C-alpha cells in the first residue's frame, strides 16, 4: 500500500494530525496497535486525563472533534490555587481576571482519542490500519517502507512517529534523545471529596513532588501525585483507608474528607527531548519528540501544538509545490516547535527542582515569590495567558479565527 503520509501512533496526537491533513488531497495511513475504547459504564472516569488549554480546544474545534468531546464529557476549571508545602506561600488564578470563561478543561484521554477517531472514520482519504504494529522500517528512494508484523508492506513519502515516549519509529530512525529520569513516579486515581472543588484546579508543592487535584463534572477529582519512587511504591501498596489518610494529609484537607478512591496506577517520570525532530521523509511529534514533567499538565498541549505546526508546514509545502517529505518543508516545522518545547521542558524542570526540596533558603524564597506574584495582577495575567495558549507564537491552527 502506498501513502503520501503515514502516521505511526493513533493516540490523541497522531489522530489529530491525521484529521488535520484529511482534506489536503494527501492519501493518509494511520497505524495503531489498539482501537480506542468505544463505550464505558456510566460514571466511570478514565485514570488518564489531560488539562486541555484554549489553544488545544481551538485546534480540536477546527478538526471537528470538540463538540463530541463536550458531549462525552469535558470538565471546565475556572480557577487555580497553588501553594507551597513548606512555608505556605500561595497564588490564585481566576479566568474572570482575563475575561475568559475558564482556564481549560479536564478531559479523559480516551474521550479525546475517540472523538478524533470518529472524525477520521468519516474521511475517505484516511486508511486506519488497526490492530497493526511496525516490524521493520527501511528507507526507500522516495521515502520509507514500513513492514507490519502481519507482513503487509506500506510505502510513504512522509512517515510521522506519533508513538509515544518510547517511540519505536524514533529508535528505528536512529534519532537519539537527551534527558534524564526523575526519581519520581506519578500516582493517578479518581477520588471523592466532601467539599466542593469549586471548578478549581488545586496544586500543592511538596518536597517529594507536586500533588494536583483536578476538578471533574460529577464533583470528584482526578489526582496526579508525583512523589519519590520509593515513596510511590509504598503508597501503591497501602490499603485504601491508609492511602486515603495519606492523601488527605498531603492535601491539608483543603477539600475536606477524602471519600472513595478508584483504582490507582503509577507512571515513572522523565524529561526527554529528541536531538532532531526531522530527517528526510520523517518527523516526530508529541511524546515521541519530547516528554515533560506533568506538574503543569502541558504534555498533550505541546503535542497538539506540534500537530498544528506540522500541518501548517505541510500546507505551505503543498502550496509551493514542494515535496512534503523534503527537509525544506520539515525543517519549517522543527524550527517552529523545537525551541519552544525546549523552553517549556526547561521551565517545568526548573519548577520541579525549585519546589521539590526542603532547603530552607530556597523554600523561603519560593514561598515569598508565590506571594509576590499573587499581589501582581499583570504578572499573574501573563502566566494565565501563557498557560491558556494565548501567546503570540502559536501556530495558525492554535489561534482564533
């Protein structure tokens, strides 16, 4: 089978890229190991959720998926409260201060993926190959040849790796990564709380890592608790009552008593950046290109901005009659995103290092810093605009029309 564009990885980022290119006149193939979950019991919340920014929302609207996401379930958060776990400095953000209806939406990953797949299934230009997995990748005179584990041969003018942090495509292409593992794991679960979360995202920075309570529409919260690896493993072994008590203490009972807790899972954390995002006839997007600490929930938002930038680069190449797999087109994408992503990865790493310690001078300085920023509305608005994705450097598909 021959394709102009072949995407390996049909998660949120890969599916968004396929959607965004579906009406370009290109023939598109999407290779994915598992089809998305089509249904789930009422009231069940997936363990994996994302805090989608305004830029991500606008991209998903342009791809025709946002209405379905709202139908399946998107929980807006209008405020954010962040405080230091040692000296107690605190900062509060409110979308009303920007004249915005919210600061973003908490959405289950499976909801976003399903909404995008439903859009893809309406596009005759997109061929979904699922379940399917790459077995061998070879360069060809006009691009790449991908052999699937079932023996099928796929040819592509442009191959895109959207296959996650441990990207098979990246490894097969020989692209090295820079970065390091944090001595932290993120514990995720959905919990009941006795007080209203007030459509507020709550985050406490503890010396062992940040704890976030993200508001869900039914009154529950999705937690992301980043802790040292040894502590994470001990917490995962606790019975529910003991885990509930530990969680409530870590949260300082800000949301009252912790009630029922759903299944728990833990994921290792690392910072990672591909040395190159592109090669002739190949590009990396999303976690295949970069992995960031989850403390600000920017992972999938960065991936969607990658998608918007790559779509823009491909549109530009097509308009100029250039090869979509040529470096002339692909370096336009890399220039747009690699520097921006490096800045975000560095910022999140610095935040994690600054707040994940008990060093008295640092602890006092960061607490005073939070209080100072909280008393400076222009600076707070700047941070909010950046978090919303309202900055001037966004790719065209992430901006308002």
